[in-house]
C-alpha cells in the first residue's frame, strides 16, 4: 500500500509511486523506462533525437515489456542558424591528417517538437507527454 499523502498524481497518471524517471537523451531508453514502470514509477522515453519511427518502435518495445504509464519527452527550442565551422575544421586539420580521417558532420540533431513528432504522439497515445525548453506551437499542443 502506498502511503503517499496526496494521491492526485498517482490517480491522474496511474503510477504506484510519485516518481518520474528522467528522460535522458542517449542515457535512458527502453531498458530504463521498463525498469521504472516495473518499479511503479512513470517510465520515460527521451524523444528529442529520435525519428517518428524510432519513437514508435521504442514505445512499442516498452509497452510489450511493461504494464504501466509511459511518458514521451520532447525538446521545444528554436533551431539556431547555420554556423560556419570552417575555422574549427582548419584548426583540427593536422589531427585529421595524422589520424587519416575526414572531418565528420554534426551529430544527431536534437529537433524541436514538430508535425512528425505530433503524429507519433497521436498514434502512440502515451499517458504523459512532456516538453522542455518551452512548449510547442499552440496548434500542436492542442493536438497533444
């Protein structure tokens, strides 16, 4: 029996404990979300660097392995303008040559919540959707 004095969160979300597993991009994932749900907490998936298909697959994996609420978390930031990285590439060029490698592109993009992410949410129907660095545009938020 849970002795938490205020059951509003527990009843609203459907967890056994008032705990939200942090959605950590590149640090969490399916295994951690499943473990959190199995422990009675709200399991979370960090969706900011995932494609719509990846969000759907990870949510399906969690739901096939755990019985409890899931949170999908997204970034809501403004994308910066294009950066000129030529000076950095030039500075590091001797190392590229020494190691026999080509300068690489940027890592995975942390994209803000948009149409494709909203479609994934509509299909998955998670119990909780959370955002950080702001909120999405009002029309998207209404769909969530």
